[in-house]
C-alpha cells in the first residue's frame, strides 16, 4: 500500500503542475522541496469537491503508516478475497488517473505529430493498444464502489486555481 499512496500523490501533483507550471508547487517540486498534497495542492483548486480526495488520501495514509489497519502481504486468495479485491480497486483508481494524466496532460499535440511522422508503421499498433486500454477503463469503473468512482471523476475534472 505504501507505493499506492506515493503513486496517487505523484499523479495529483503532476496534473496540478501540468496545469499550472508557474505555480509555487511546480517550483518546489523542481527544487525537490517537500510538498504537502492537501495544503499545497488540493485545497488550492477552487472548483473541486475535495471530499473524495481527502477520504481516499486518509485511507491510503492509514494503510501506509504502521497502524492497526496497515496492510500486510496476503498469500491465500480464498481466505482474503475481500482484501485482495479492495487492493485491486485501489490499483484501478490509480490506473484510471494515470491514463487521464498521460493522455490529457502529458502527451501533447507535437508529440502526437512526431509519432505520426516518424513512427508511421507503429501507429496502428499504438492506436490498437490505446483502444484496448480505453475499453478496459470503460468497463472497470462499472465494478467500482461509488466512492472510488468519485475519486476518478474528481481527478478527471477541470481544475481551476483559487
């Protein structure tokens, strides 16, 4: 679970920095300074209901720190099916957020043009793989709890600074 917390934190900060490259958060990230996700990022987005992020963040922190609820590796599926499905649920959330970050904020039109010009033969494979991922991401949220869907939708919304 430790890595899931770090992945989520990185996804939120990366989207924020891609939208606001002139922000203090971006400068702090570049200078490798500490960034408080809630105080420095989430609460500075004015059109965002932060409850889904706050609840998800609190849960990830609870599983990360050495507490009674911190998760340990589980090996026997049939006796720990609920916990394993819960972990998959978190991974689906992170994958959906990562896909959004890459395709809406990192892959620019110039990158797409470069791929079309110099990797024309691979373009069919790239498009085919992208469609497969899109189809998975359309189906997977249907099995998620409403709280999980809210985290994904909150991440995918347009963010405006306060």
